[in-house]
C-alpha cells in the first residue's frame, strides 16, 4: 500500500475497507506465491489445443492467473481496491486449498488497520524502484522494506511511486501462448500455465499430480 498512496487514501478515507485490500485485491494482483513447482501429468492431457504428455512436469503461475484479462478484463494488470470482482487462486483450489487461509486473513485484518492507525504518516524510506525482490522464483516478496514511521522533510524530490512492475511476460503469454513450453528452474523442460481457467484445472483435476 505504501507504493500506491492513492489506493491507501481510499482505505483511510473509508471509501474501501481493509478487507477489500487484503481480501482480495492484494492476493489477486500480487499473489505472495508466484509459482507452484511442480505438477506432473498422470496421463496425456489436452489443454488449449496442445497435448501435455503423461509424466511431463507443469509449472503453475499463480501470479499470472489472478491477472488474467479473460477473467478481469482490460484492467487485470491494475491494482484497484474498489474492483468489484477480485476472484483469484492465491490460496489454491479444491483439495489443494490452503488450510491456513482463514488465519492469514484474520491476521492481516487485525494487523494492517492497527499499523496504519498507529503510524498514519508512515512512508517508504527509499524510492519504490529501489526495493529489491527476494531471491528465488516461488514467492513474491522483498529483501527488505525500509519505512519511516513519521513524516520527515526530504532532502531530495520524490518521484511517482509505482512499486515493482508486474512481469509483462504474463500478459503476452496469456494472449499468445497460454500453454507454453519452458525451461524449468530445476533443469529440464516442462509446461507453464498462466491462464486462470488452466491454473484452476491443474489444481483441482486429479490428472495433475504432485509426484
């Protein structure tokens, strides 16, 4: 929220609730789990006009599924706490739905309002473009998130705060190659799923196995 002060202003002005932010727009637009490695095809699977052969590995892109234009339209890539439909798969689906989801939601409902009520002038201590992503490809996070808890006079001008940009590769793949053959981080090749419907299918269909 510190990288999107216009959205934070909507919440603090009462035009959107913290539930709208945490449940579900942040989860939809900035899924904390970007990828789930790996599923394997139990049998040959026809998907998007292509065949995933039995035994082939599949990488599921949660980060792309929540920003699928087929589900959320032309504004899918925009972070908007007033969005009426915030459907996502960030906690999984079906038998793979996260058991800790209710606890995670409860924690953020309590913690975020308390944090911003206690420190209403909190700002980033560095420009947003200097926030470094954490290593690895599974989680969406930062190495550190330095903040100032009270307003300070800046000795240099602050530019617009945009935060980390969403990987444009997702949108190209969803439009041109929703089922893509890719080199996997662990070595070898497999299939990358970026469309919401395909990710939902891979999570709930027993033909996709964890081993």
